[in-house]
C-alpha cells in the first residue's frame, strides 16, 4: 500500500494530543479481509492507561465548552476539509482494513465529512428560548449546555463515517470525546485523529483508544467523569453497554443497533427501479449494513418477474478485493460471518427455500461469498429472523396489504424499511403502519447529515444526524429570574369593571 501522505498511518492510541508509546504495551494484528495478510499492528492500552484519556477529556472540557461556538465551528470545518483533501488515502486505508470496494470507501469519506460540516454550522443555531412567565415578577428562559465528557463506541462496517457522525455533534456543542473504535479497523480512526490534530483541535478534546474490548468498555463507561455514552454496533453488545451504563450511575445514552429491514414491493411498482433499489440496499458493504434489506416481500402477481430480474442483476455483480477498482462486492470483514451465513443458507434450503443464486464459497475463497438469493423464505428460517451481515438476500411473497404489514413488523428490530409502489394511498398506509424509525419510498438513498437516523425496539435509543443528533450531548438548563421590579397585576377589586 502506498499513501500520498504516509503520516496518516498510525498504530498508537491518540490521547491528550499525543501518540501514546509506552513500554510493554500489547499489540493486536490487523488483517486485510481480502487475503488474510497482516497489514499492521495496533497498540492496546491497559485499563489504567485508558483512564488517562478520560482525564485528558475531562481536563479539556472547561476550556473547550467556553470556546466560542464560531471558533469550534472553524476547527471542525478545518477537520472536514482535511478529510476531503486526503479522501483517496483515507479510502485506501478503509478498503485495505475493512474490505469494502474503493468506490464505497470514497463515498464514505465524503459522507463522514458532510456530518462534520453540518454539525459545525448547526451548533451556531442551538438556541435557548424565552418562556411566557406564569410567575409574577419573573423572567423564565432556557439555555443549551454541553453535557460533559462523551464516550463514543464506533463499528467496523463504517469506520470513518460513524466516528464523524458521533464526534462532530459532541465537539460542536462543547463536549470533549474519547472514541473507542472497532479493533478490526483501527487505522481509519487513527488517520482521522491525525487530521484532527493537524486541523488544530486542542489536546484532550478528541482522543482515540484501543484495548481489550470488554475491559475497555467497562473502564470507559464506569468512570464517573463520563456524562454521555453513544454506541453503534450489534444489539447483543448494545444491551451490555446499556447494562454497564446503568450500573455505573446516570448517563445520557444513545444506542444505534441492529436491523432486520423489510422491503415491500407492491404489484404496481416499477420493477426495474425496485430491483435496482434491492441490489443497492442489499449488496452494498457486502450486506454488512444495519439498514440492508434483510427481508424482501413482493406482491404475488409480480413475484416471479421480480425474482428473475433481481437474480439477473445480482449475478452481474463483480466480487473482489476492495482496492480492485472493478470490485462491486468485497469480502466480509470477519471470517465468522462467512460461517454464520452458510449455516443460515443451509437452514433455509432444508426448510424449503429455493436457492436461485450463489450459496457457495466464491472462487476467491477466504472471506469472499457469492451474492446469494433465496426465494420462498418463511418466518421459521434463520435467514428471515436474524440480521444477515452478508450478501445473502431473502425474498418472500404476499397477497394483501394487511398480510405484508404483519410480516414486516414481525421482528424485534425497528430501524429501517423500504417501500416500492405507485399508489399513494397504499404508500401512506405503509408509511404510517410500519413500525420502523425510517421509511424510504422508491429510493435506496435516504440517509445524510440533516436526517435523524435511528429506530426503536431492539434497534436502539435516540437518533444520530439531524438536529436530534445533538440530544445525547446537551443538557437544557432552565433559569427563573425573579424580583425584577416588573409591573404587577392589580387584584380583582381594582379591575376596570364599571361601578354601580
């Protein structure tokens, strides 16, 4: 790998504006998922060293919170511009360690930078309000204040964008941050820390640490100086984060967890568009995406036509290493996901699903999978019930609107849903009755900095992006200013009512 700016590559944690190099630190190998080769090593901190990052963030908070919002905004803009200036290098690092196609990695860098610029501007508009007073001789108002030190846990499937989406609102409102990224993709996170340092973000404001996952999580969450916790990852680990936060005391907490997104294709849908959408929302990031369409429901009159077109398009997808410019579907990041996926495929076919495409190891071997399509999937199959972080698509049919609403909502998750159709009355029925936090109609593109990303049920708490993205990091302070010497109302006997 050759970077235009080799200094972006770091293997040490970033704490208090410095790269931590301590004797005796353990390191962990990081593999390229395309071929299993070791691309580098990242240092793991012990718990006592992790607390130094919290201390640094806590020490920097008072200075940072009183930094004028315009100055904070300028520094974030500089960070975002640095990301865009080095987008090719950042994308190259991401494709190397995560496996996603280079085109997707480039898009992610742009996407991540957009959050930084958006929050940098929106922080200037976080205004308090004046409340009409119900208390005599008093003025009532609110002000928005930063909550304090924020601990941010980010995933490996979007290693740059998820850091930007969490760090930007936290820093923009005056919080300081300690980020614990996924250890599968450390170099993307450390490259962003390098650029933040170059952009002039003060020491202690933004810290990046790695360590043994369970011990590091407990150390970060249990520290009483931590006021906010934001986590993106699996529902299983999200529950552990929630339990740890509850045991430690009261924390502001945001969880962006798993999904089992339905896609509903009505019989009046444009099948060319619908199948293009299905390809985009199922096979992007090799299916390793919480908003991927896990279950596709197609109305019976167009079921077989949809399947034929969908299979034809999926069969043309090019599988390969992320740095190969022709690649459309990269390897899975973790080998365990490959094994789990084949177990789900076997379970489905044993129970009656039709295997229309794929279902076998790709000729490239290793973590590569053939794009796979299963038809006639039913609710008793694992591929229907479980989140499939893989290029495995499950398709089923339905006969009525009531039936498909019941099928779509029959999941513990509630993150995203997709609808394809033309009749607006039907579309609006689905929009209102689908129990998901986000619904996309006739499009695969619906996320972005201005929108509140998130869902309910086992898919999490709170929202990221949009004005709601500030919520985990701010407190509303109410002020009652009394005894102002304001004119007081006359009592009833002194009213202007006419006398006898």
